[in-house]
C-alpha cells in the first residue's frame, strides 16, 4: 500500500496544508533571500506524516472535519509540519547530510549558518500559528514536546546508545512523543473523550517507536540499532494497532491501521521524502 491510499480520507485537508506552506513562502517575499530558501525547501513535499496523524485522528472521532483553512485543526496540521521541517533542517546540519527529498540540503546549498537560521524561522512561525489558533493547554503541550525533541537530540549526540533502554528513551523523545501528541491533539480539538484521547496518543507513540527503528535500520545506523532488531519494530507496530481496537470502523481508522502496516514494510533511503 502506498501513502497516497492512506491519505484518501483527508486528501482535501492535506492539499490545504500544502497550500498554507506555499503561502508561508510567499509571505517572505519582502525578505528575498529567505523567500528563495523556503521556496527551495518546500519545492518537493514530504510525506506530511505528522499532519496526517492529526487529521486521521480527528476523523476517527468526528468524520465531519472542518474545511476552512483557518480552523484550529488545519492550523495545527500546518504547525506540526513546520516543527517537523525545522527539525529536519537542523538534523541535516548536525549530521552533515547533503541530500533531502532527492535534492541537496539547505546546509549544502546555503551553508550551515543559513540552514540553522531557516530552521529557527520555521519554528518561530509554527509557534505563531499555534499561539493564534489553539487553546493555551494545547500550546503548552506542543512547546513541551518540541523542547523534549531537542533534549533527546542532545542526549543522542553525547551518548553511544550502548543499551536498548537508552535507545528507546531517545527515540521516544525525538520522534515518538511528537507523533503521539499529533494524534492526541487531533482527537482533542474535535471533542474526543479522555479515553479516546489516551488511546490515540498511545497509537501515535507506538507508531513513532516503530517508525524510528525502521528509519534507523534503513539508514544503516549501526550505532543506533546495535541493541535492537526489526522484531522490536513489529512489537511496537502491533501495540499501535491494538490501541485502536475500541474505535468504530471508519475509513480514518482503516488508514491509521494501514499506516502501521506500511511503515513496517517501508524501506527508504535518505534521498526519499521525509
């Protein structure tokens, strides 16, 4: 199964997210250099996995998703994609990567300093969006998980990932917790119950653990995967699907389940969309 099939229930909403990202680049016309850089970065879209989690989680609770681009749900979807994009730009600088989504990275084209500053701009715009569009409690959650992502990256840079527990803690902080929060907030915005919120957060957390293990394996990261196996990814994938067991049947739920199966069989290189 391809991601395009997983997207089907929310394809219109994802198109709006993509349009908002293009509008952000256009809004930088006053700053000629920044406009050019952002236009280059967003020229080849990523998989939009985090906005997809927001929207599918919301749809699992309420199939009548808002269609207006200024809705809290769609603005949240844009914000999480900006946060993810900023983290990718900074990761490319830290790792010295030269390709992203089949084209040269910002640090390769424009240098490390410009790449770091561009990532900072994307973080800032994400926080402007959530401050304008989301309730205070949700804003705090997003800021906290972003701080945790950065802290986990620091831990990874300073440690040898010598045991499984340390590796799991780091990938939970840098990847899985953010995916869990995307699901949680998507559910919360459309009025999900506490039980539904916790179940979808559990789904996203375990999906994120499986995703990062697969990502490290397919990237050939021996340091990261020396103490884990693909069976660990399968374990977290099954836990993710189990978290959805009490939700009623829907195309949104089907897509969440199919996403797990897709990720567990998904092999990609650093040049593929992220």
